[in-house]
């Protein structure tokens, strides 16, 4: 049955906590229509690569710096994805903006998780702790996470799933980040991966 599943590539840059949530979700059967076939990092010593190795998943390191340009990086990435028959790309803490050329090539096949309720605290410059700092500075009472399709506009693609998280009185950006990951990101990213994988399988039928 495995060969009939949608082949998923996960793009990472750091520790890979969202990657781990996806790996765990596949093992537990939450993701059943897809299988993580490849992990690609643009940072050679990202801990996410160790997580991939521990799970027996093939991994690659590709960097814009070593390949010389964004164009060369994306061309190489497309070549590697095509060679493995990848049908769904998940950005899990991938700290590099993809060009319109790339996002159009994989239209409705790239998803990302963002640590706020889009359209709040999103777009250029909003990533990592900055998102949570902004939410606390603004004084919102509810934040959360959003899984969305990726297009040429940062955080601009169609929303797939959202989950709200209450902000507590004594929250710091760090405590809020951890809670948003645990309550929202690690739940809706695997569920969205399954939802889109199932849709891709249905289109194949």
C-alpha cells in the first residue's frame, strides 16, 4: 500500500519540532494518505536532519550559498523533488522565501504552518519569536496557528486550517511560542498534511 501513498518532502532549517510532529503523526496513523519520503534542509547542521536520520527518512542539504543563487538552489530542489516523485511539500520552520517560479511550479502542493491566526502578525518579517512578541505587544487575547498554501506572497496563500490559543497574563514570547506549538502547530500541521494528501489521492483515482 505504501507506494500508493502521496510522497511528501519536508523542508526545514532548524530543530525540526514540526518535522517530529509529522513523523509521529505518520507513525500513529494520523497521516495515512501520505508518507514522508524526503527531508531537505538549507542549513547543513540543522537538528532536523538528525530527526530524519533517526526515523530512517532520506535527507539532503541544499544551500543557496553553495549553489550560488536562489535560481540555482530552486532548480536543484525541483530536480531532487521530481526525481523522487514528490507530490506534496511541507515547510516546517523553513527560513527561506521561495520564488514565484517555484511556488507556481508546485501550485496547491506546498503548505506552511505560521504561528499566528492569519491575517494577524504575518507577512514579511514575521517569523519565529517575532510573531509572539508582536502578539503580546499588541495585547491580543487570542492567538494560534494557521496552516496555509504557499504562494509568492509571504503567508499569502489560501488558509487550510486554524487553531486558536488563549494568551495568559504572565506569558512571555518564549512561553507563548511553546504553547502555540504544542496546542496548535503540532496538531493542525499533521491534520492538514493528511487532508491535502487525501485530496491528491482522490484526484489520482
